[in-house]
C-alpha cells in the first residue's frame, strides 16, 4: 500500500496549471498545466500564478475549447448539492447534472461573469464562485472544486486512466485509445505519445511507448493508494522516463 510522503502544501498552486492539458499530438516539450488530486484536499506546487477563473461557453466554432477553458466543471453548493457541468462551448450553453436530471442552460446577457438559464433555472458564474437559482427555491452559493473539475475534464476528453504524483509534480493520462500524455516538472514539460503497447500481468498493466527519441514506461496496478493529501485512489502508478522513476496514485475514469 504505497503512501506518498511529500508534504501536501506543494500541491495547491499546481492545480491551476493543469487546465489546458494534452491538446497537441505528437511528442513535444511545451508548457502545460500540472498535477492535482481528484478531490479535496487540493495539492500544491512551487510559486506560480493562480489559475484563471473558469471561462465558459465561448461558442467560437472550434472543436477545441479556448485556452484556460475546461470541458467539464464540478461545483459544490451550500445546500449540499454536487453539480457536474459540461461546457457546451460551441453552443454557448452548459449542461448541468442535477439530482432530478440534466438540464441544458443557454448563455444569456450578463453584466459580469457568465449567466446560463432556461425557463426555471439560472446558474450564474463568476470566477470559481457561482449562484444557483431554481424556481420555487431560494438562491444558493456554489464553489468550483478545481481538483475534481480536472478529473471530469479528463473523463470528457476520453481519458481512461489518470494518475498524479510529485517530486516534481506530474500527471499521467492514458487515453483516448492507446494514447499517453505525460506532464512533469510542475507543468513545464509535456510529452505526448500517440500509441502505447499494453501488457497485463495479474492486477498490473504496463504501457510502453516511444515517439522520436523519447520513451516511457508506465505501470498501473489495481490497489489502494493514498496520496500525501490523504486522498484515496483505486490504483498506484509507476512511471519510468529519461532514467528517472516516479510513483503516484491514480484512478480509472469510466464514462458517465
């Protein structure tokens, strides 16, 4: 049962760096956002600018959302609700999963922030805060959980497995299909591998891939793993890259 000993404080600023992960093909070094846990407590990294507020539903006609925009967000509201919101950025709308079903809210005119509404629901966001108004109930305040938003964003992008670790902060994503994306050094370096070869032995699967002069080996094992923020995962992950070995925790991302 691996347990990562590094102090949790190194994670907090690293979370915001991961919002624009893995958009390119091929293998290259480029800036990219960095690791995070799937839920609170959140994790930290060396001093860096804070994450930009969520930019939602810009409707720019592109297949890819604008820089700094996730495909999904997770919100926790003061009344105990957890809301999963998918960003329909091409349609200038969002889809929010409520306990009684999913509602599509169109973007409307707003003096500040972003306002989404249908006949009975209004969701008004400004940065990482939001207000939810539903007909017949009092308005409630909500807050985005960036760590969980990053997991949902990966799920929507078709990632099947996501792991994080530190020393230095890193993120491993497997999928869609056999693609591997590896971000390290707190988001300063990213490498994309178009095709990996998996090999399963018992409860562990090892993925190997090479692109250009770069090679990676990632071993994923189904077992309890607790990170340094005391967040529990269902898998451990070991990554071997450029002569270094990295250990962290991860989870399978099943499509909702």
